């Protein structure tokens, strides 16, 4: 996964206005997913600094974070300390450094759209998930006309002011049928999706 923008500097804005209009419902949906999942060991795949953790209610979960950016994981350790079971830097496209069936749940917020070929990545996410475990992920909903309009106007203007373009930022632009199909091809069971955040986001639940 090759990024055209340094996301590390932008993570901290997620839960600030106006960006929280998009991200705060993701936090609420994540909380619901974690509350419903069985078991305590959770992998956050492509976690960034996981600012969302401080916005979650107290949950009896052990979080392991992995990300391609070691700066994000260093920030996560400073923020969350002993609340984390582990932090691991991974290489783009490489297998995850965990044994089969390691985690009770795998979560990933707004990562899959950045992958040119998300199928092997999803297969790895399911590999490290215990049988019956929950896979929860979110992605921009490209069936939303208002999202596409925002991306092509306001968000593109902000990006250009920061020195990049959003044109090729999301090589995998998914709508609900495409996301469900992708999850089934990866081997997930009972994949369901629902729009959140004014319809701008798809939240997906699937099981191994």
C-alpha cells in the first residue's frame, strides 16, 4: 500500500469538528461491535495512534495495534500505555505477524479503501481471527452522491492546500454490494453492511 499523503499528521483531527461528523459515528459503531463480540483479544488493523480508544466506553478488551507507520504506534504507546496488549509495525503487503486464530475480533477503520488489491489483506485479517470471531471494518460509501461531491470539491481543495490530491487516494472505492462480495470472496461468513455518518460511511460486520 503506497500512500500519497502523510496520514500521521492528520490523525489527530479525526474527532474534531468538522471531521468528527464523519468519524464520531464510526466510534459509536465500533463500540457497539466490540460490546457484541465474544472474547477479549482485539486486533486493530491499520490502527494509526488509535485516538478512538479514549472515546470508547470502558470495555474489558485487550487491544493489539498494528500499522505500517512506526510513528503512529509510538504515539499510541504514549497515549494508551498499559491499556495496549501490544503494538507491531507491519510491512505493506506482508503477512501479519500473528498465528492463525489469534484474536477474538479484528477491527479496521477506513483502511481497506487505500489498498489496490484488498483481497489478500482481508484474507490475512480472517486468518488471525478465531472461528466465530467478528471482523468489523468501515470504509467510505461510494454509493453516496454527497460523499463523492464533497471529495471532488471541499476535500480536494483542502488536500491541495496541504500539497497533495485525493484523486488516487482511494484505489478501492466500495459500495455495499462490492464490499459484501469482497468479504465473501475472502472467506467471511454472514457479511452485512450498513450506512452510517449521513450515509458517507459503510460499517461492515462479518464472521470467520
